[in-house]
């Protein structure tokens, strides 16, 4: 990858007409280490959040020794960069042939489930391959409720009564038993974890089987953008959120058990930005060369405001408006359908115009894995950038409505007219 200090330098040097991703390995390593240092248990990076090999390799190099995987492609991706790392197969509903591959070829010995029929599938494979059930840990996923930007608890998870029966059955057959949950993604209040931990404690007390661990899943929030006119609550700082989770674990008597987390977004979100180009400005609409079907699908739910910074094209000499005044622009994506309009505006200087570049920050989570080839567009060019997205202050005309953890963004920077 070509290297630059900032996204702005990359944009001005390359003048790209198609999206370019800026990968920030030092930011990824720092965010990985911050999680590892603060979480009181095992950290299994959730490969689905961003499974690019350069991401997995950076995460492994920063100290992650376990991966949360869900498919044969993810087993292979994790093994390729970290052959000695442990893999946790936490998808609750699996193909039997994938279970076989996991146990036989990848040596996976930790799996999740939430239904007796899934247990039968696993048990058949274990018997067929003469694996000792006592070497296999089965984590029963419990259903939880709560508020996340992405609510993911509707699809998976057993109700307490079913979970208890399943745990007892798994135990009777000689397996090691754990409890897991996953509260959703971009969870912005600690109570969501607190109530899931309380449910896990009830289930544990009633199941009365020995446990090998509690897996609290992912969902830890990453910082995103801030609508300058909105009254959004700041995103909780993951360190204090982890602290609260630790107190909940203590309160519910889980300090005797190994704890596992499966963070994705909180580790990888800040590590990538994308440089897009304004192909056309029409009033307060900006038509850009990326969109919902490309790198920006993660803003779909409307709950995430992406931070955006204008990088004016120096070739454009004349501009209307004042660079220091922000306005909200509707962002239309590159494909030929009206789904491809971002649900939230970008706040940019009113001077923005056709030909300008925009660096969209904190897209490391889910953006690359959810890209499609719809309409023939598929952003796939990468450069390496050393400075964090929020540190680029070398031009005065940009504005990044970026949220830093626990506090709101720096004030808009005033700029020069072109
Ligand atoms: C998606 C997923 C994760 C990662 O979630 P983040 O919100 O990105 O931290 C962890 N565990 C499971 C089971 C998941 O499905």
C-alpha cells in the first residue's frame, strides 16, 4: 500500500475519481491494545466486523489470541494470519458439514448453540469423530433485551427456561457448559449488558451445572460523528463501559468464572476512512461516488452519523458561500436507485462543490464486508495512513464532526475562501 500521513494528503496526491480506503494500522493496533488492557478476560475479535487479512494480521500482532468465527471462510481467514490462535465458533445455527470442518480440520472446541436440535447436530459430529465431549465447551446463548443501534437479539438466543434445560442436557452428555449472549451492536448504555448479566446469573443459579465461562459477546460502541444541531448523547467511553460491566459481573457473582468478550466494531471502526469525490452538487444535494451498496451501508439504520471532512479540490478557483459556515447536505450514492441516499446528512462547509473530495471517517466496521458489486461499482483501492482521522488539522477548510470518546468534537475549523 502507498503511504501517506493523512487522508487529505492522499486525496490531493492521488486525486482519485473512485473511492480510496485509508487504512490506519497504528490506530487499529492502539484500539486493540486498549481493549485488551481494559477487558478483564479473554478477547476474541469478531471476524465478521472486518475480515480483511491486513486487519486480522494487525489485530493479532497487537496481542489478540482468539477469534470469534462463524463460517468456513472465517476459519480459514483467521488461521491464515494466526495459525496458533484459538477460534470460537459462536454462530448459534450451523451447517452440520461446517461443524464437522470446525471440529476435524480446525480443531475448534468452543461452539455456541441455542436449541436442542443444534445440540444433536454437534453431538452427532462429536461421536462420529470420536472427540471427547469433555474437551468441547458448548456455550448456550441466552436471549437478551436492550437498546442497541443494531438490535441483534431478536434472531438468536434461548429463553431462560429453554436455556436451563439445554445446559442440563449438554452437561449430562459430558460436555463443558458455558453461557453466552450478544446484546447487539453499538450498544450505548451499560444497562443493556447489566440486564443480560442478571439474566445469565438467574439461568446459572437455576441450571445448577458447573460452568466453564461467561461470554458477554460484542456490541461495545465506537465513536462516530455528531450532528452539530442535534442533542445526541455522547457515546459512552468503552473503558468506563467495561468498568461497569466488571461491576455487574461482580455483583452477580461471576468473578469465579473466566469471562470472554467478542468485540468487533470498537476495535476496528476508527482504523479506516474512505475518500470519496463529489461528482455533482445540485443545490443541497451531493452526488458522491460511493454509497449504501458500497462502503456506507453501515449508516443504514439511521442511528449512526458518520464523521465527514471536506477536502476542497484546489483546482476549483471560484466558490460560492463561506468556508467557515456549515450546512447539512443530503448525500446521494453512486447507484441508480433511490435506496442509495444516506439517512443522515453530512455537515460540510457551504463552499463544497463538484469535484471536491470528502474523507468519511470511522468506517472500519462492517463497511468492507458489506460492499456489493451492485451497478458495477466496487471500491477496492487501499492506501496506508499514519495519522488518526480526527488528528488531521493541516488544512483549515475541513470540518470533521467527529466524536471523541466521552466528549464532543472540536469546534468547526474556520477556513479560507478559495
Ligand atoms: C457481530 C457479532 C459480534 C461483534 O459485534 P460488534 O458490535 O461489532 O462488537 C460479536 N459476537 C457475535 C455473536 C456477533 O454476532
